[in-house]
């Protein structure tokens, strides 16, 4: 997929750049604290709470639709996919483990896999953490999992604090449809520079995730 | 048991985490992850960044009908079983024919997921034949060598499990595109180094490294040949023996 059609990638790059240049279209709603999003999923898991589910829907559905459309999904199919993703959230809520990932990350991976399934008609190979054949952690994982609830907030703050060129490239490069080479052509930046800036951004964010606070 | 020494380049881990990698290469990466806690951490971090970017997405309103019809679907029975979406359609172990795993080369009986399910699905369609019972089709492979086509990906992409007897000559990398080799048992070597279980080796189709299996144990590896990986230009050509922690 990546790199298959530079013109298509160019359109997406342009659309994303336009979005970045118009901050008024950025989300203004910052309603639930990250911890609360985790609690909402847990309430769905434990109590089958439809109120909690509707709250999750109102937070995530508009973001998911935007994410899916940016990857080239038509508006009608995007809404169907949003429904499918949220239905999986409802059905698989009991597999949500806030010590492994927070609600945003968990729902991001569901949307990613659902799109691969529905749009690309491929399976998504994933590891099975309960598989006895899995090579285990050499030592118990660090305590960072305890603060998984704050992780997204810290990451968002860190993305906001990245130098503009790095943050922009991160957003452009992260999702399918904007190959590094298309970014390079679109912005007139050499491919090597695109890669090294992206690497700097990822390094910075990953260091932050590994920091003990 | 030592952890792998050779890891996927970070571009490929990013492509795996953001969902842009095709199924054959994603199968190689997911299987490497089963062997490699360090790369599991990397992927978890990249997914967390994906989650943070989802949080930052602009808000594209959905129609009122969307929530209404979704709420109406909540009580529908789920069509698919508890298997993850990734493995839907892959037959469970019990569907294996009785001759299934017994005659298999030993390393294939203890593969980690997700590779194990792919192998089981393939064997359910085409039962295993011991190599000695098959016609030898060329002199290029030493006696006792074998391969299983997992039929993942559309041609010309190929996804195969390959066995080479200890000390044997490895098949030449396919010229159609980048080769991803993931060692599952035994080991092999070429001028760049020695590769053991869990190691991921990238072979450029333009270069011939003349690899050979290590003496002794049979070398079993997963081999994906994918022309699109070459075209994308995202692969670094060098091996990646370091992983950032
Ligand atoms: Zn690794």
C-alpha cells in the first residue's frame, strides 16, 4: 500500500497540512480525563453499562471517523466501520487491561485491525500474550504500566512540545497513505531528512515513555 | 535460551504498528515479537503514540443514526468466536486431520502464535508429506530439504516455511523482491554473521550472500519474499543488530 500511488499520498499530505494550518478545526473538546476513559471501558466490561458505552462513543466516534477518512475511507463506509469498531469495544471490553495499554491505545489498535480486515480484506497477525511458546520478559516489566492512565496525556503534551517540523512529520508519517517519499516530494525536504526528523521525534517520545516519574 | 540479536528495522516496526504493513511481512514481524521482548516494548510504545494521535484527531461528527443503530446492535449475538479478528477463518487445532502434526519436523510442532495458526490452516488444506517421499525437483536443494507454502499474500509475494539439513546450502533469495528470513530453529550463516532462533535477516534481491545452514541441527526458517517492500524504499539495507531500549 505504502508508496503504491504517490499522487494519492500527496492529496492526503496536503489535506493533513491544511488541517494542521487551521487550528480551529482541531479538537476543542477535552472532556474526559484519560483515567476516566479507562474507567468507562471497565464499566462496560464489569457492568455492561450502556451509559458508559454511549459516553465512549461520543468521545471516540468523531475521532475514529476522522482517522478512517484520512486513510481514504468513504464517509458512509467510515461510519459503518466506526460502528463495527465500537461494537468490538462493547463485545471485547473484558479483554481490556489498563495495565497493558490505556483506552485510547486499545481502541486505536481495534480500529487499525478492523480497517485491515474490512478494507484490505486481510487478516492481522498478532502475538498471543498467553501463548506458552512466547518468549517471556527476562525481568518483570517496569512499573510504567501503573501510570498507563496518564500516558496519553503525557504523550499529547510531548507531541505539543516537539519542534514544529518534527511534530508535523510525525502526524503526516504515522498513518498509512503518506509514505515517507511522498512527504519528501510534497514538502521539498530530502528523504534522509524526513527519516532523521521522524526518528528524532520517535526517540523523544519513546524516551518519555521510559522515564520514571 | 537467548533473545534474538537481529531485529526488524524501526521503519518496519512503525509500519507494523500503524497497520500499513501487508499480511505476509506482518506475519514475520508478529512472529519475531513472540521471540523478542525488546521489540514488543517498541511496538507497544509505537501503538501508544498511535493512541495519542487518535486523541488529537479532529472531530468529524457522525450522524445521529450511527449511535442509534449501534445501540440496537448491542444485543445481537456475536457472529465470530472469541478468536481475535486476526485469526478469524483460520481453523482451530482440532480441525487438523489426524495425520496432522505427528510426522512434522520437530521444530514445527512448537511454533509460537501467530505462525502456528497459519501453519495449521495450511496443513489442513495440504497435508504434510515427508521430504523423502517427494520427487526431488532440482539439484539445488540438499536431500532432506523441504518447504511449505503458507499461501499468505497475493502472488508474486511468497510466504514459505523452509527446512535445510544441517550444513546444507540454503536456497538462493528470490530475485523478485526483498526477502525477510526469520530463523525458527537451528541456524545459518553468511559473510555478515550467524543467525539463530528469532533473528530477522533482510536479503536484498540484488545481492547473493551464499548462506549455508550451520552444521548439526536442521535449520528451519520463515521466508517472505515481497516485491512491494523493495519498491517502498523504506527498508534500510543493513542488518539491524541493535534495538533501542
Ligand atoms: Zn527484536
